């Protein structure tokens, strides 16, 4: 896994007189593919960890879910991503429940 | 941004006789928080790039969306994440359309 390449500068086209070139579009598409790889890997790792924690909590007599923590995560994603945030957070939380959810 | 710490080993508890300790749970929760940061940053960057590309494509007389590419992304997320994959991909695609969607 390579670190996030924070050095990719996105030139925002201002309109039809200033389009991105085909080469630029190709470069950005490759960057999107790379980011999708980062997202998928992080989502898988997150799910794996969350399932292990939930399994332990149940094993020690607790609940599988901790409601307050789930609400905090949903709120964080709303704050950072807007209206799509809660839906994304809900998917992550469901993935973290595994087969039990 | 730090690189993904691939060195976090998750010890999977086998059942009630082998629970994760509180310290382990705390460590894993911190790792989940770190992964959520990675996910949020990558999603924001992806959205920014996708919006720039869509703007250019429209500016040069093309369509804002490329249907085949969207289908390929949805299929990739299904292959890697299962049933929750398409929903997650759809959110990413909507975020990449920005205000225009």
C-alpha cells in the first residue's frame, strides 16, 4: 500500500473555454481508480476489525452494537460529506456487523 | 496523511473463552477511527476529481456521465464487498456528480 499522494493537484476547469485536456482526464481517472483502491482496502479492514470487536463484546455478555458510538460515526460522516454521509456511514456499520446483522 | 498501517494484526477471538481484552478493543477502536479518516479523505478527494472531470466533459460537448464506467465501478465494489458494494459505489458516484446530480 502506498501512501495517499496528496501531491496530485487538481486543476479545476472554469468552463468551456478552459477544458481539461484528454491527458489530464486520463490522469485524473487513474487517480480515481487509486482512491477507489484505498477506499476498498480501508473498508475491508474496518469491517474485519469491527466484527472482531463485536464478537468479543457479545462473548463477554455485552451488546454487539454500541448505539452512541454508531450515532457519533453517522454524525461525523454527515458533517464531512453532507447528505450522502449518513448513508455511507450506515453501510460501513452494517459491514462491521458481518453475518450477524 | 500517514500510510495505511498494514501492520495492525487483528487477533480474532474464537469465542467467549477467548475474548479480546479491553485494551485490545480500545486499540482496535482507534484503528477504526483512523480508517474512517482514510475513507473520508479519499472520498472527498475522489468527489473533487470526479466533479472536475465531469465539468470538462460537459464543457467539450460530451456527457457528464459515462455509463459504462459507472457500471464497471459498481461491479468492482460488488465483487469486493458483496451486497453492500453497489450501494457504496452509488454513493461515491453521486458525490462525484456534485450539485448537478
